């Protein structure tokens, strides 16, 4: 029993040191054409200081548009707090655009869509995963990559129906008693989101 | 006669034993008075002075060690958030491209810095880069303004660019950073500042010892349309269908505002991580310096102590032998 002691301590210590090692980010130092123009202009005016890096240096370059329609759609779903899906290959996604639910298949025309609160469903083979989005943007690029940026996304089974009903009633009451435009707008947003949640749970 | 000879003898023995060249840390405080005494060989340096100095250096070492631990724990907390938020700005860069060399009339430089000091050189680096961008984008008919987040950059930029500062925000880190707060801040900035291009300057957190100064550019909707027509990176923007909203410009406006808040969120988190990391290394080197100084002071203290004991012994012995002889 005493022999397990040091092993436990060792694993704790190595876990702590592994934590520090994890911090090296895999940044790709690729310089694109726009950057070189900036770097040159910078060097002419401020020769003593190194030019700052720009975001494209930290991003993996996107795949070019293929000549034939690919079989799968690559989906990235990002939130401020985490990337829920990054680079996942799926068959279809249905996004809740302000003009209605829009289905995106591989080879979809390039689109910028504004999203309203609603359900995003991701179809892969026979699996369908549904997330409730709070609103954001969706970009579909010509190379069959779809980026969906939202503020909040929760899987539908984690939503509590009682709280939804309570929230809906509360915001409807606020809307009725709202006096200023700002209050009215806020209450309207609350009603919209909660009725969308309601529809999500029932639909 | 014999006494005078012995006294001279004592002085000659005593003088080389007492260190005629006190080491650097002592020079400042002990100054000339002790050196005179040592050279004359009358009395040695008081050990009390050295002991006081050692006590203060030891306290400093403890404080900087504690600050390093605090910074390490804060870094752990905020680092996961920063890494998770890295995916947020990538779709925007993929769509709108990265255009730091765009030529516009109204530039606004948003400098992100810390409120507290003792964090190494990251705030000075951000200010230097901001000044560099200002110089790069200065010219006839072009104007360049600053929006400052954090006390440290404000203190540095107020000295020479006071008239160019539009807005300054401080005390942003009182509550842990979350997206709602940043969205409100971004809204504030967008409402109060006229801009064609916003250049955000921050330190990207690469590792605990490496911080890379970075600048992200966010364009206003009009400039985006202009660049899309001109071709180049944004030229493909016209090929995108717009869903939602009534007109393309409305959607573009929402898009650029959203981009600004997302990029700001990531930038503030990265800068906060860099601040904690830089503070950790600064406090670490400070504790190490204090440790070195303490070692040197200990050696001096021991030498002083031994010298004073030796002097006393010599006095006693020469006095005793003077009495006998």
C-alpha cells in the first residue's frame, strides 16, 4: 500500500508539469500576400521594431474550391466560450436563418446568413444532433465549408421546459407593461427567444 | 615606545583584514562613513546595517514569490478560456480576409493593455506598436485616433498623443471577462467613434514565456463594400448570397459589428493571459535576483562579523601584552 504513494505523487506532479507543456500553441507562421505589403510598409517607416503579426499568421489556410462537388460538408460551430464542432464532416446542416430554416448541403452556393434564435440540426448519416442557437451568423463558403458563429448553443435535451414557460410568461408581461422603446425592444427579444425555445421543445 | 609600536603593529594587521572595498549593494547605503572607518581601521562596519538590509531583501523575495504563485493560478484559470475562444475570429478572417495594409481615411487604433503593473514589457510593446501604426497611417487627409483599454497604455500615450485619444476604458478586469461585457464595450466604442478601419493591438499568448504583439483589422461596412468592388482579397465577397435582413448593407453592418465584438473578446482574453504570464516571469526573475543579493549580503555579513571579532581579539591581546610588557 505504501508503494502506491510515490506513484500517485509522481502522476500528480507529472500531470502538473504536463499542464505547462500543453501551452505551446501550434501557430503556423505563414505569411500571405497582404501581410507582406504591410510588413514592407512597416519596415520603411519603423525600421527598428519588428512588425506585429496579423491573424492570418495564426490560421490554417482554408482548402481551395474543388472542381467537383465534394461528398461531405465541413462544419465549424464556434461560440465565444468553446468550439463545439470544428472541422466535422457531415452530410447536411439546417440553420435557422432570419428568412426561415435553410438546409445546407455540400456544394451549396456561397452564402452569408444572419441567424435568429432557433434550432440547428446537424445530420450525419442517420445521426441528427440538435442545438438551440441564440443567434449569430452562418457563412457557407464555395469550398463546402460552413462556419456557424453563435453566442450560445445548447443541446436541446438540456433545456428545461418549465423554465421556458416561466420565462415566456415573464417577458410577455414585461412587453405589455413596457413604456420606453428600449424596454419594449428588450422584452420583444425575450419573447422571441422564449417562443423559439418553446417551439424547439415541442417541434 | 613599545606600546606605540604595538599599536601601529595592531593597525597594520587590522587594516588588511577589514575589507577595504565593500561590495556594491552596500556602497549606496553605507556610503563614505564606513569606508573611512575601515580604511583607518578604527572600528568595523556595524553588522546591524547589513542585517537590516538582509531582512528587507528577504521580505521582497517572499512577496515576489507569492505574486508569482498568484499570477500562475490566475493564468491557469484564464488560459482555457482564451484557448477556447480562438476559434471565434477564424470564420471572419476566412470570409473577409486579413487586410492590415488597407488604406483608409479614418483609422482608429484600439490598444489593449493591463491596469496593473509589474508585468514585464508587454504594455510598452503594445504602446510601441500602436505608435508605429499611427505613424504608418498618418498622412494628408488621413486621421488616426486611439481608443485605450487599460491604465498602463493610457499613462504612456497621454504623454505625447493626448489630443488623439478618443476614449479610454479602465478597470475592465474587476470581474472575470465574459462575452456580454465585451459586447457592451464594443457597442460603446462603435457608437462613439467614427471609423473606417479599427486596428486592435494586443499581445497574443503563445506560451508562458512568449507573447507575440499582434494587430487585427476590422473594416467598416462601407470600406468592405469598397474593397469588394476593388477586388483582391475581398473580391469574392460579391459572390456570396445574402440571406436575412432587407439589404446587403444592413447585413454587412451587423456582420462587421459582430466581427468587432468577437475579435475584441479574443484579444482581451489573450492579452490578459499574456499579462499574467509576463508577471510570472517578471516576479520569478525578481525573486531570483533577491536570492542572489541575499547570498552576497550573507557573505558580507559573515566577513564583517569575523572582522569585528578579530579586531576585538587584537585589541584585547595587544592591550594585555602592553600591560605585561
